[in-house]
């Protein structure tokens, strides 16, 4: 089997696993991910160990005595004149194409990433007592193994430990020098893995059961290396862990494996009867991956911190702290710090790479087939751009400056650095962004936003994010949109009027089916997806008109935090309309410039952040200067100036958050519905506000050079946003797509169709109305034709509000809101 087949996933079928099931595909498309792990797998769990009687290493006499049987069984070539000794020639090399070599080196260039990683792959071999060549080979093998597990999404769904000291039966470090190459903690499974970087592309057979094996060139039947004599170290380590951990964790399953990593010539083929001392099975990487995929939990992001994690971290060789008791209460401040922590943007493993590279590669495995092409997402980071359209028109030959990767999230370190201890202060929490300029805005690392004890939950989950209102700066002035003159009103004359709602339904389906039931009178109306009693007023201007004072908020409105709702404005009869985000995962809000869309949607978002404790993640797709005043209300802020790659990584992070929250919610709520949970038990609601999305989905070349990589990133962003909207309702995540370019290009139809709430501010043409509202109105007339500034149509699947006059917040109200605690 060649390396090209190995990388593509179509590896040769061999029992006991069918590689036609693509075990190398990312876990998002893995056929094993939803199958619960059971002990019926075609391997024998090894938790029982070999008992007190340890197997001794094979001797030279035993090796010589075993060769004749192996020669006969496997038809091996022998030394001329000696039929009892095989011909051994390690000078032969399997044929390797340039494409195979290129593919292998592409693996070596992958970043290492995971949920939480302790230690460094290959770092413990310096104390092993092996020669320099063996140490280098072993370290390279562990790094390849870590890169493959990262690429295939395994490390993202578990906690891994690299170069773990062999434990004693009392749970202390054994200073004998031997270690465990890799340990994976997957729920109640503890996998001890001995990584072997043996010759690749060859066939391996047993020479002495539990003691030795050999490899051959499959076609020539010539032994390719001296026999591999097995060590008993893994059996000792497993035995000691069994005795220490099983009395403390009765449901813990401890299994040990030996895994041979692939090389330039592909994967090795191992007989199923090859076992290390104590019955520890040996596998190729693909076979091991198939086993681990069945053990992985259904969630794809949330991995809780446990006392067992603290114990294993303290046993990792990289750290010098004393061993932590396996049943000690979870106290991260006493634990060693991970070398990679996806929840806190820590990356000390990818020296020479930007931290964004590892995050983007991790997100590639998350969304599986949605990543277009082989280009790494970090190549879509912030870059120097050509901004002069005149130069482009003149055919300027000035070359573009080299692209720079996305800002590094954490200082990288090499394997030669001094071991880190667990004494560093870990008290961190998120701080809001201070007002910044509209120029290039590098995304801050999470460490700079932290000041309280870290949480076991990812960012945005509820108890690791605190507001520091003393640092917030109120806006110096209201936005220009809020002070627009009458020149920005609808182009339709004020005297124009629509037919009464009783005469026709502007939101009828194209087939004429009405969108609303027979109206019923009430004193107020609520814009959300749950059925409510409704009052339908005449959508003409002949009804009672409210005075300007009625439209101005002189104090912060009351907010229902459980519904994420507030009175947003008045209907034509002067009755309040309540805007509620409960049960909504997608909101489209658009209108032409000057119609108040930005002013009113920003106010609603800030109100939810400060009064409903919503975790707001804001993406500015147009580098808007006036947003500086609002930044303190946003927990995450990503600007277009950081590049499309930065926007992609932010959307990827929210996509992962959906899966993480769904996993926890299903454990807390039987029906898995965020909105049916008691408010006191909910995680914080999350709002992802995409500002000026038209500049994202339909970028203007005058705003900066847009490369092919940028276009790939935009395509991925669309797909991810659609997935978030489709799955976000039960996770309590809301996407707001806001823009002043309401067109089929600025508002992709797939995204608009997925949004439950659609709001159009002011009068727009029929094509723009269709882009915002979709098929929820009849093409016979434009439902926005007579809307003035700050008036909007609000459309929901079961309710429509043809004319809502939004309240305008006075400047002191906005300042009070931004300066008040949440």
C-alpha cells in the first residue's frame, strides 16, 4: 500500500477492519463516530495485564531457535548453504514516487493541535538511554503520530499526554527512565500507547509470541531488518496504573497499544497475532484509528476537566511538579499548564508556525468536507493589500508584499526549553475590548482578556467570562445614522399608502396562501417564534400617529432575560411590539443606508449583552470607525482588516461551540433544548453579530485586494454560518446578519432561508425586499414601499409585523447602558 492511498483514505482492505470505510477521513465523516465503544471489537482489552509474572525479554538463543519455523511458515529466503537462517538485508528500499514523498512531507508540516495537550511529543526520549539515532527516530515517530491524530480530529475530542513518566503502584513517578509515549484520556477510557517508528511499507510477522517480530519485503520474501525484540516497559506501566487507578475509578478501562506510524513508503502491515509482553496488541495507524473512533464521545468539542487529568498531567515528564493525587479535587491552579489548550488559545507546540495555523487546521477537521482545497487557513490571515483602484486600472506591476500569517495567539517554545512547572498563576478571565482605532486590529489573545480563575468550559459558556465595566468607554457621539436628516427617508412619497391588511396580505406565499391566521386584538405584540395572540393594525398611515417623544427612549428599557426580549417599538396604532430572540438562531436585518438598521440592531445587541448577559461575538466586515464606541459590549471583536482568514477562524470557533454546548445541554436537559431549560441552569446565550455582511459575501475590490484564498475562506464562512444557524437554536446561539447592501449577493439565499427572523428597515426595491424577506411576501407588491426611516417589517415563520416604528435611544440612555453592569 502506497502513501498516496494512505493519505486519500482508500487503503487496502484487510481484516479485521474494512478500510473502504475511510478510517482516515476526519471524524466529521467517520462511519464510527456514532457507534458506542464496546469490548466486542476485534482486539482483546488488556486491562487485566499480565499479572505479577512478567515476561522476560527474548534471548539470542530463543531467536535462533525460532527462525526455522518462521522460514517455513512465511517462505522466507535463507542464507545460501544454511536453511535455518534467514537472509537479512536492510539495504533494500521500497520504491517511493516523488508524489508519495511529497505527501509524506505534507504530513510532517502539519501543526499539532487538540482540546488539551500536556507535554511535547518526543520530548521524553532524551532520558531514555537510547543512542542519538534512536532518539531522533523515536521523536520523529511521536511527532508524526501526534500530527496524524490532530489531522484526523482525535486530539480535539480528548485530553492527551506525551512522554508520561512510568508510574509506580503508589501513583508516583518511577525514575527508571522509561516512559509512556502517549496517553489518551477519552471519557472512561485510558489508552496507553507505545509509538514505534519502524520501517514502513513492509509486512510484519510474529517470530516469538509476546517477545519478538520481524519484517519482510512482501514480494521478495527477504527479511528487511534484524528481529525487533519487545520491551516489557508498557506491561509494567499498565500493571502499576491498574493497581493505582482501578480502586479509585471502578469504571475506568485501561488499555495499552503499540502503534507503528507510517513513513514515506506508506503503512506497515501487521499480522493480528503480534502482541507485546502481556498481550498488548500492535497495530498500524489506520487500524488503531478505527478502534479509537469507536471510543470517541458523540460531542466534538467539550471535554470536561477531571481529577484524573490533573494526576496524568503531573506525571508528564516535561513538568517538574510533584505527582497530584488521582482523587484530588479539580484545581487547575495546581496543575501543570497544557502546551496546547484550544479553549484558551495556548499553543507552545508549533514552533515556527503562527498559532492561527494550528487553529485553522483543527477547524478543518471539524467541518470535514467543507474546507475547500488543501491550503491552510492561516494563509488567509491578515496581509498587505493593494488599495488603490487607480493602480489596478493602470495595470500597475507593483508586486504585492508577502502575506503574513494570522497573529500568534501564544509564544511558541521549542523542545529544548527548560521544563515548565505548575506554579505559574492561572487566574484568568476575559476582559472587554477597549475602544480601538479603525485601522488593522490584531485579535487579542484570550490571555489578555482574563483575570479570574479559569473555567472548565469553553469561552462563551457562562462562568468564565466577567465584565469589567470600569474599563468601558461610552460613545462620544451618537452614530451618524441615528442623526440622519429627512433626506434619508424612503423615496416613496409620504402620501402614498398601502392597501389595508384586511384587503390583502403582503406576506402571502407566492401561491396565495396567507401567512397569518385571522387577527385577534391584544394590547401588545411579541416578535418571536412562539405562538402568541396578535393584533393586526392597518398598515397605512391613516391610523393614530405617535409623537416623536413616544419614539424616543429616555431610559434603558426593561429586558426579559429568559426570552431575550424587549419592547422595540410601536405599531401604527401606537401599541408596543416586543422583539424576542428566544427560539431564534438566525436573524437577517438589512436596509438601505440611513434607514436606521445599524442604529437599532446595535442597540438591541448591546441591550442583550448588558441586560440579558448575552455573550456577543462581533465581526466587522467593513472596518467601521464608529464601532469603536461599542466595542466594550463585545466579548470578541474581529475586523475585516485582520483578513478573511481571521473571520473564518472566528466563525469556526462558534461552529465548534455549537457542538460543545449541545453535548452539555443534552446531559442537563432530556430533550436537548436550550430554551426549555430553566433560566438559572442555562449557559449564557451567544450572539454572533456579522456587521455589513454584504462586504463579506460580496466584497468590493476598492476595499482591498481579494485573493483566491480569500474567496475560498468566504465560501467556507458561508457554509459554516449556515450550519450554525441550522443547529444553533437548541444550543442557544444566535447569528445576526446585518447589512446595508440588501441584494442576492450581499445576503446569500441559503443563509436567508435558514434565518427564522427577517427584518427590513425602510423602503427598498422589490429585489432587495426579496433578498431580505425571501418568499414570505407576494410578488404582487413591495411590502416596504411606504416604510419611512426607522420603520421596519419584521417577518417570522408564523407572524409578520408589516410596520414597526423602532424606538430611538437618546445618547444619555446609550451611555448609561454601556456604563452599567450587565
